[in-house]
C-alpha cells in the first residue's frame, strides 16, 4: 500500500492523481502527522481485504485524542464531489 506525503503531492500533483487512479488503496498523510510511520504502516496492514482496493486513507490530526486512520471509498467521494460541483 502506498503512503503519499502531502509535501510530495505539493511538489508533484501527478503523484496524487496517479494514486487516485490506481486500483490499490493509498494513504494520504499530512506533513506533520504526529505519529510514527511504523504505527501507520501497522494500521494499514490490518485493513481487511475488501478495503485494500478502491479506497483511500486519511490520517486525522488527533486533536481530540489519539490520531485515527479514516478510510473513504473513492467512488462515493467522487459522487459527493460531483454533487457539490
């Protein structure tokens, strides 16, 4: 599973486009995560098989407690974006 750092995507937006278009689930991580990447990798490794494709993972800031990995389905996100536009 790919982990894409925000600063990498800012330097080259094509990396985010490629991750979005690739079938495999990817994680988009803010520049300041506040957690060790090993913790993130462990969480991602625990995803059930049905979430390992066609999804994306975001990391919450943890301002209300411990950070959490949030999983979204790409198709539903695209449908929501279409409604908003």
